[in-house]
C-alpha cells in the first residue's frame, strides 16, 4: 500500500485542541438553508453538518457569521449572527455542536468583518458597488472600524462559551470588506488602516487576532481565511 498520504488519518494538534485527522470541510456559502426567520440554525443545516461529522471529518468550518449589527445594519451584512436574536441562535447552535462533537468532529465558527462594496455595506473609501457600479459606498470611519473589530472579538468569545472549538476570521479574501482595505487602489485612507504599507494593510486582521487571543486565551484556535491573490482586473471585472 502506498504511504504517500500516510498522515491524512493521523491526529494533529492545533493550538489547544487535537483534530482526529487532517480532513476538513471549509466554509461554504449556504445562507438560504443555514438560517431560519429568527436567526436560528435550521434543521436542514444541523442535519447536513452532523452528516459531515458522521462521515469522518476532523474539522468543520461554518459559513460566515456577521456579528456587527451597529455599523452595517441587518439586511446589508446579513443576519447569520449570534447577536441578531441570541436565544434561538444559541439553542440551535448548541444542539448542532452536541451532534457533531458526538463524532469527535471539531467545529470552528467563521466570523466576517463585512462584505463592503459587494453588498452595499461601508467600505474603506468611496467605491463603486459591485452590482450597481453607478452607485458608491459610504466610507467607514475609524471609530466604526474599531466597533466592528470589537464585535468580532466578542463574537469569538460567544463562540467559545457556546462550545465552538475555535474560530476562523474571514479576512483578506474574495474582495470582501477586509480585502478592500488591503488593495491600494481601493483604499485611499490616511489613518492607521490605510494601504500605504503592508503593515497598515494587515492592521485589521492583526488587531482582531490579538483581541481574540486576549479575551479567549492564547490556546483558543484562531484561523484566517487569507487569499494571496485578488484575481481582479478592475472594480467589476475578474481575471478568472
């Protein structure tokens, strides 16, 4: 038998947890089946995730949760959030976690900063909206950025308290808001979140990770959805 992939089924330690194998389900966009009218996880969502756990995956990363309901109101950033209607979300999330943990599958909650110009939320600069480029985004203030970061950190603590094994920060990825901060021709800010240096372009994800570690402990796993390419030829044109 070939030993080329001999480590795939072996355990691996990630921060303060151990995954039973190297197989993982990455975050998938499925908002239409994930959440019900009250912000709860639907039975279809719970059954789907439990089936992945039963099938043997060592890690499952949920699709995005938007904790900020202050800067970007529901309807712009979405309502898949532990903070939208906390009771139904927590009740269904705990039931999901019980089902998945029965099969020793670890679960990370993905947490997002916001979609920015893709869905008309606030962005680092005045930018054409993705679907309606004749319109422009509203510029997010430095204070509002701090609010968003704080909400993400608090969401991570909520995830830990509910029993999630870790969190994934939806960071520089696929043109969403945090990615827009990292792209020089989308970010003409002059504050600490401008695109003048690589350090300032990474300021938001860095502050988020530092905040989560400070509140949840250094052993609580924090992963990052981080793309190395933007694949954009223009505001509304992909290179793919």
